[in-house]
C-alpha cells in the first residue's frame, strides 16, 4: 500500500498527520463529480453544484450564494485545522482556499455549460476554457506552496 492510499484510508474524523490537498487533477474531477475522495473534493463538488443551480434558477441566486458562503467557511475551517503551519515570515496569499475553490468551481461550471450550449470553436468557449485552465494551474501552484509551508493563507 502506498502512502497516498494509507492517507486516503484514514477516517475523516481523524485527519491525517500529514494532510495532502487534492491535486489539481483530482480537484477538477471532483468539480465534475467524478472524484469525491476527502472533504475538500466533496465540498468543491458541492460548490460546483450550487453554481450550476444558480445558473439554472436565477430567482434563487441569493439562497445559493448563502449556501456557497457557508461551504467556503467550512473549507477554510478544515484548511486551518489540517494544513501544516506555514514557515515564519512567509508571504500571505490574498485569498482563502475556500474562495479559490469557489472561483474554480464557477469557472468549471461555466466552461462545461458552454461546451453543451454553444459553438465549440467560438471565442467565448476559448475564453472560458482558458480561464478554467488558469484556475487549475493557479490552484496547483497554491496547493504546493501551502503544503510546503512557503505560503500562508489569510486568517
């Protein structure tokens, strides 16, 4: 059994001693509902579902936004409890991880919605998929910096 498998096998009530954030690929799969291992992947998927619901039912946007705000708070609480402490004096990221995941969920939902509704060769499609790719790369860099302790999150 690999260390990765051992960490995934631990019960969620006992966070691993060395928690690992989902990879950018795992997170992207989670946003689409294809990889729901661990609390961050499940919460990210829930964010994507709320963005989808908000798009489909705009009259209930305020309700969905409140639910997203609560999910972002839960994600940020989990991160505070489970990520290793950053090194002393490191740069602080301007956003919480929950906010980053919410923005990535919005970009993912938009890109996949457009894929099903407009010309795949359109400028709008290209812009949406470029935005999602930028979010994915940014998350990958952020998670690596957080896990190594070279970046801190807002308090």
